[in-house]
């Protein structure tokens, strides 16, 4: 039944605004409403549960689409307002960052609204990410804080941050038969100390299918570290050897710098005899104390490698042991007192400054006491 014809009629009659009850009476109006409800129930009863659920979902979809379009219009309105307010103003760093974040958010909304089915399909598709995957593609599909798999990025971090003073070069590469094993000859050059670098060359049997180092052997090692690294290389642990040699190069370079600074300082300060044999620095100074008296100070800076005597059993990195010996007129001072002084000054000032203070205390007692 269509009851709208009265309201759309252009003629203004006295009955055009009558209610249903005024037109047919209250009793008959109730019967009409009952008939309408009965018809709707009959129509709904003809639909099964699946069709009813589909109708409800369609209504919800239309409501959500309407709501989304409204929100997009509001976002566009607020964006226009912000652009007008910020026009002519010099943005700060924080504002630039916030604008970038806002723009990225708007871009994501526009992409999802323009083609929502594509986003759904992307979520359903399984992506295989490994070390050879493009970095940008891996970042797009990454939702955790685990390290990135991209091999080029990982190698750059190793080269620039973990081993910046190590040069690695592949001398040769051959495949053994058809078993997937390749033989690599790799040269490692430790060049932190540019005046006295050392090298070690390995022959490595590597299986690239599962990234496994099957075995390795040493082809060549520099003579200046051959004896020092003998016990370390006997462990047959490649990672341990590489890390320990790199740490050894670091400590050795630092020791060379400390000894050189002490030599330069003492040469400027007074006339004295200096002898540096690498592991120890010997300083002799003649003072006038009722006569001519010779003071002799020996600073021992020993690097203890893993496996050597005096090294903690579970420590696989090199360690430095510093001690001093002092003679006055050929008579040696008590070693326990010297060790206590050495330990206290190094703990207070650090190795470099602590050894400078030791030289002042032992070789210039008259100046230091003032």
C-alpha cells in the first residue's frame, strides 16, 4: 500500500494531512498495521539464515563505507586548515617530522581506500624473505625487532662497526666435484697498526647450500704473531681465532700508542735513557742525591693470549698484564709495594694517564713531592 500520494499531491485539501486513524478510524487503523507487520513477517520467513546474515552484513558495509568517506572528508578538511595555518611559517625539526608522519598516514589511507581488495590479497599471499631479498621489500614485510636478513646490510655493519680494521680478500675459489663444496683461499689482514700489520691466510672448505664451514686450515701467518698465536690456533675454533686475533691487534696497537706517548713526554721533560723492546719500556735517569744516583724503571705491558699460562680458563679473549720494576742505585724496590702503587694509579686514572703518573712518582720524586 502506498500512503504517500496524499503528501505529494499539489492540491491542498482538508483531508491531505489527516492521520490514518482520522481517515479510517482507530479500530480499522490497527487492523491495517497488523496486516503490514504480518506481510513483513511472511516475506522474512521466506529467507533462510544465510540470506538474512548477508543482508545484515550488506547494511553494515554500507554504514562503514559512509563512515569512512565522512572521516576522509574530515581529514582532508583538517589538512587544508593546517596547510593554511602553517603557510609562511618556518617549520622546526619536530614539525617536519610530524608532517612526514601525517603524510605517510594519509598515503596509507588513500592506498587502502583506492584498492582495498589489493591489500587483502597482499595479506593472503605468503612472502619468502631471506638474505638475498631486496632491503626495501624486507622492510615492508617486517613487523618485528629481529635483525634484518639482508646480507649486504649485515656485511656492511660487520665491515664498518664490528671489524673496521680488518681487510678480507678472497684469493681463489674452486668447486670440488659436484657435491656443492667450494674451496676458498681467504686472506685476513689486521691493519689497525699501519706500521706493523700482520696477516693470516686460511684455506676454507665451505658448503653454500646450508652455509656451513666444514673445515679449514692455515696456509700462511705473519712471523710477528706466529709464536703468540700458536696456542690460540690450536683450538681449531675459527670464530674464536678471528675474534681473538682482532682483539690482540687492538690491544697491541693501544700499547704501542701508550709507549710512544710516554717516550715523547720523557724526552721533553729531561735527559734519560730509553729502550723499547715491544713488551717492556725501560727508562734510566741519573739524579743528584748527595752524589750521582741512577733510577731505573721498567714498565712491562704483556698481552696474554687464550691458552697461555696465567690466563683464566673460560676467557677466550686476549688480556693485558701491566707491572713495573724499579731500581735505585742498583737496589731493587719491594715488588709488592710497586704492584700496589701501579694498580692504584691505573685504577684511578686509566692506563695511559696512570703510567704517566707512575713515571713521575718513580723517576721524579723531588719534583712530584713539591
